[in-house]
C-alpha cells in the first residue's frame, strides 16, 4: 500500500528535499503551507508529517515556534501520523564536543531555549516524533542555507566566507542525505519509540579543512573573507536579522560534531554523499573555476 507524507513548508529547503526523497521512495506527498487551511484536516489519511515550517530569518521565534508546534501536534493527534522534526544544535549551548542523544540540553541563547522548550513539548505530546537533528544545512538548491549564503557565495572571486575561527570544527548536513535518512526512518517507524532523538552526523569539518579541499579541487589559492560582525552589532538594535545572527555568533567558535552512532545502529545501510561530491554541487570544479575568471592566483 502506498504511504502518504504531509510535507509542511514545501517551498522551503526542508520541504523541497523531503518531497523529492519521499516521492523517490514511492510515497505519495501532500504539500501544506501554513495558513493554507486546517492542518489537522490536511493530515487526515497521512502516515507521516514532515515539519519543514520555520519562520524565515529567525523572525519572531518566541511566538511563532510554539504556535507551529501546537498546530503540528494537534494535526498528528488527529491523524495518528508520525512527526519528523528537523532538530538543530542550539540546545547544546557553547560547550563543545561530539554531541549525541545523551548530551544534556544547556542552551545559552534565547533561540536555543525556544528550541529546547519546543522539543520538550514534542516529547511529552503523546504522538510519535522522530527528531532527526542536524548541524548547518548544505542545500544544493541554494535555498537560504548557511553554506551557500555565507561560506561559498564569493568563491568565483577566490574568497571563502569565515563566520568565526577557521580552525573550529562544525557540523554540516547535506540536505538530500538528511531527507533520504528521514524517509528510511519513516519506513522503520513501527520499530521506533514514541520520541526518538537521532543525531544526523553528516559531515564535520573546519573552514581550514574545507578551504584546503576546495583549493585542491579547483587548483586555486583561496583566501578568507571575514563576516562583518561589527556592522551586525551596530545594526542589531534596528534590524531583527542582525540581532538574531549576533546572538548565534558563539556557535561558529564552538567546536562540535554530531555523533553518528545511533543513526548507524538504526540504518546500517545508510551512506552519506562523499564531501567531494557535495562540493561539486556548488560549481567547485577546475573548469568552472577557471571560466568564472582568473582573479585567484593559480597554484604553482
């Protein structure tokens, strides 16, 4: 029997990749945008709800995240569907390490507290929830993800965006991989508990390691372009996005990775796309680097 997934926020990066992955696995997908109607009615007959809803640019999280959470839980209760949640790493605060499902939640930011409270609501809701937790998203569609917006947008000019100390280890999730894992977990949901916190290890690397890899791929010498944090601080009292970015600056200087132990135990057959193949989705290859211009000095 064909299974059905309700994809919330189909125009966003989570929703778009979830739709592709579920359909590729033979599922039927229904798309839902917030305020497009009654979510509980839209969820009737669905086996899974993928929560791809997230206020853009961190807008008004304090009110919108709880409202979305309440709506999703109500829809899951009405339909009996399992919720798949894209968790993040804000809940762990500024103590670095390899974070797992057993790592205590000690958020040090306002948004971290909001996300931690959200997860408690899901865990206590009585509906089945798969919290597939990821680090920074890498979206080959370049749909508002950190990697394409802040790290590689000036690559053609020989620059790599640096949000913090380039030597700091950071966790990244290639979105097509995250979506494939979400489908595989959905298909095993009968074997899972009521609330599963599952870290998605993805790829972990420092900007120094990324830069070296990209230099090897492109044959170009690259340099760092520092993010304008001072300008963000000055703009923060008047610009919501600047204020919210400044609050999360700590994370770029907190070395961290996500444990892959639990996901490997649940999905031993799952394999991540190799990082070199991920990078090539961003026109990081010798031919296109040369065609974009020769601003960068060639490696001798």
